[in-house]
């Protein structure tokens, strides 16, 4: 991931985050969430900074926590985060065709989660708790119920047009 | 206080933290992987220590505190079957190339698999993990092979609890869990200081000392080459263990003989350059004291400690003594003067090898500061105690019964002050002996400073050199050293000399010593061995070493002279860029 590192992460922002949590080790997850809220992912410098400046942590232990939880991403995320639910209800009601339609529409490369242009990130998530609306897709916190391949293609088309 | 029954025998317990300790104290044993007496005891990762407790069924003995009237059975059908299942599952995901593994013979997984009669068919019932993870061979010091890791967490705890560095951590989750440094960094680019304490507690071959024995064999077998060797203080009291000799027995003269039998052309003692270190460091210290130099002065013998400062506290480097470590001093002295004393040793055919209790010394020898004009290094190869013992075994040398021999001259003699360099507090004690006589001009009668001895991680000693009052702080482990750095930065340090050794107890417990799994009894025996060597020797003060005096008279003039600086001192630099992509710098 070092080639994707950019110097966006600045000392002052990190210092403010750590200060707001009193430099306490027990707030590590909250710190990481805040970092991710700002940068959309956890840059290596940010994890190193926390590891070096919080007592009882090291860059490696921060990395260990970051890789333990699915909520943290170590790669930059796209402008639109698409979450496709593949819980039991969504699965039986056809989440996989929806997923394939999205992959095709945003031209996602095999093995990648984010598109080359940095516009979309695709994630498969377990149950979102909206089984009555299955299959569900969430794009940047907005819920799209009862999706079909056609419907999601239209939605993505609209987003892409807005971006042009 | 209470009584419990173990395998039908009534056993007393007092303040033991868990029933595993009670079991072992009473002559029984259960297998363990993750249990290490010096580290967090109730980690409970491997579950090999399960026992059957009446009324409680099966429990891990390392996490269960003893209780009155407890009835424990350590070897029932049930627990044996659980242990066998654990072994089978571990082996199913394990690189089982035992014959070519560095840990073969000392591996605990190998040992228990044999004891519990695990067969190939047992293991093949399970599907083996397909992907092979890359082996990290990047560092000069250690090799990390995640395919042999059983996730017992001993290394993670050693790095955190001894050094406070946590270079290694559990990453990812579930079946994908790996113990590794930050992101995809290799050890060479992590903040690893190379102390090797992780390898010292690793039950398998996942963390091993990088071996240079083949290269050294090649040099020894090459008739064109002249190979010179030196060995460190702590080696002599530990190497015997690999040949069934009690820890602490002084093997100096037998080792001299064994090294000659191996084919080394000249055998010197790093203790000689430890004496030299005292001459230089004591002079530097008194110079700083009298001329208002930077204090407290830090000792610079330990390569792990030096690297730690370069990585974590580059702003404190001006406290660090500019003296090279004894290994490096000997390295430069050999290069400079051996061709003068022994004309058949020419600069182009001289090979310099050192034997150390330490894994970090391998990296120290590869520092840019010790690089020669032709790109080679002053010391060509650094072997650990483990490696040289293996070479002696493979050459069929009976070190137990070999006729003792003296080291070669002119760099073979040593004093008791030098030999105690191998134990935490020893450098300070040796320096104090010389400093006293230099400052007061009087003879020091009682050379032993008891307050500087003992296994404590922190010792503070006040000295009175006839009116000159000094305070010396002695710490071992980097965790304690870090606390000192804070003290100094906060202006709370009232001492003038700080001795740091990275390994718990000092070099006697180095990462390259024979496997002792941090057993404190072995550690103490080795320390006693060095103190005994000091007591029984004729000379106990570094400045009384006749070889050292001759070196100054003939070549170096005086401690801290221009020539001495050139050969015996070095420089340090901020090494953060090698390791961190960090913000704010």
C-alpha cells in the first residue's frame, strides 16, 4: 500500500484526534474510526503516528487492530461506497445478480474493490437488518430496497452522469 | 496456602498463580507452547496444558488458579486425546520440513509430536493450508517464517513486555491470523532492534537466528585464508549447555582449544577489547564530567540499545558514548595490527569472525560506520553461541574433554572487569573500578560493588570517589531504558552514567545463547559463572591489563588520543527514515 500513500495526512489533524481522546490506548478504535471518517481509509502514516504517540501502542499493534475489524479499510475508498447485502434473505432473493450487474457497470477489475477512477468502492456485507426490503444495496448511507440488476444499473447510470 | 491432589499425590501450594506451577513444582509435567515463566503467565493460547479437574471437567492449567481440595489429573485419556488433537491441527497447517529447519532438535512442536506419537496419517486427515506465506529473510539478525508459526504469542509478549517495542503483533483474524510487523514491512525495515528475545522464546522455527555458519566453514576450509576469531564474555558461561555441561561453567580455555581445532588461525578474546572499552569510556566519562560535557553518559556496548536510540530518540544520541562496542573495537584492532604482528596475515587474506551471545551484533557488524574502503566490513561474520556450538559438534570436537589452551597474543589477556561485561551492571562496575583509581590516584581495595549486581531490571548506585559523588543507573530491557529517556527529557534524571543492556539480565541471556526459554535459574547460573571468573582471575581492573597497556604504549598513545578515536570510536545517526513513513517529520 505504500505507493498509494499521499501526503494528505497532516501532523496537526492527527494531533487533534489524539488529543481529543487524551492519548489513551483504550480509545484506539474510536481514534481509527475518526481517522477513517476523515480520510476514508487508514493511511499507513496515520497508523504509525498513533502507534508512536500513544503509550502502550506500537505501529504494529495499531495495524493488528485495524486488520482485525472489517469496518476498517487499509485502502483508499471511492467517492461512492456501494454495500451489497448478502445476508440470507438478500441472498435468496437475488443479491448475486445485483452484485454482478454492479461489477459490470462500474467496470471493476477482478480482485479489486475500488475502481481505477476512484469513484466507486464495492463491498459485500452480511445482514444489514433490512431483510424485509431484500435484496438491499446501500450507497453512501442511502438505502436502495428491492434491487434488481436493471434497477441498480439505472441508479449507477444516474450517479455516473452527475459526475461527468 | 492450601492443599490439592495431583495425580493422587497430596501437594501443597502457596502463592502460585496457576496450577501449572504447582504441577511442575511437584515433579509432574504437562506440555506447553505458549507458557513462558518470564512473560505473562495466564496467556492461555495453546491449550496444551489442559488437565482434568474433578467437578470442573477439562481446564487449561496455566489459567486456573489453585484452590483448596482441588483434585487434578494430568494424564487421563481425555486430556491426552485433546492434546493429540491440538498437535494434529497445528501440524496440519505447519511446514513440516523438519530436517532442514533451524529449530530441529530444539523445537517443542517436534518434541511433543514425537512424545505423543503423532503419525503422518493423523496429520494428513486434515486439509493443509494451501498458500505459502513468504519467509522474511531481510534482516541480518533474524529470520521470520510464518509458515512455522503456531500463534502462541510468546514473541509478541517478549517484544512488548521486555522491550516495549511491539514490533510483532497479531494481525488479521481467524484462520488468516499472522504474527508480523507493521503493514507489509519486513524486519529490516521495522523498528526491530535485533535483540532476538522473540527467537529465544519461539517454540518452533517461526523465528530463528540468521545463520552464517556455512560462510564461515567456507573460509575455514580455504587454505588461502587466515581466519581470526574473538568471542564475547557471555559466550564462555553458556556454550557448555549445548554439550550437557552445567550453565555457568567457564569454558574460556576449552573454547580456545576447540576454536583452534575447528581451524581458526588466531583466537582472541573480546574481553581484551572490553578492557579497552573501559579505558576509552572511563576517560570519555571523566572528560565529560570535568569539562561540562553531555551527561548522563550512555554506555554503547549493546547494539539493540544503540539502534533503539537511533530509531526512537535520535535527539538523545549526543548522550551516547562514542566508544565502539567491544566487538567493533576488536574488529578494528585486528584489521589494523594483526598484519603487523603476524606477517603471514595480509589485509587481503584476513577473515575476521566474532562469536557473540547476541543476534543484534550481526547487524552491528554491518553498520556503515564499520564498512571498509573495498566494501567489505571490519568483521566479516558474526556467529552466535548456538551457531558455534553446532559447528563444534559437527566437526566432532569433544569440547568437554579437550585440553584447555590460552588465547593468542597480543590481544588475548583479560581482566575480571572485562568478563563481567556480559551481565547487566557489569560495564558500570568495571568502569567504576577504573574511574576510582584514575580520579583518586589511590588503589581500590574492594573491587566488588554488590549494589550493581543482581537480576533486578533497574539498579541505582551512588559512588563516592573520594569526594567526587556520582550516581549510576543500570537498567536492562528497552522498556526500562525508555522510562529513563522520559526521565532525562523531563529533567528528572539525577545520575551521570546510564548503563543499558537490551536483554533481560544482560548478554548472558542474549538472543543467540543456547535456548533457555528465559529460565531465570539458568540466567543466574550464567551470571554467577562470570562473577566467579572475575573473582578467580589475577587482574580485576581494566587498566591493569598488560596487553592493553602495551597496545597504548606501542600504538595508541593514550585513551581518547587521535589514533584511539580513529580506531575505537564511532558516530551515530538518526535512522528513522529507514523505518517510518510518519507524519510531522
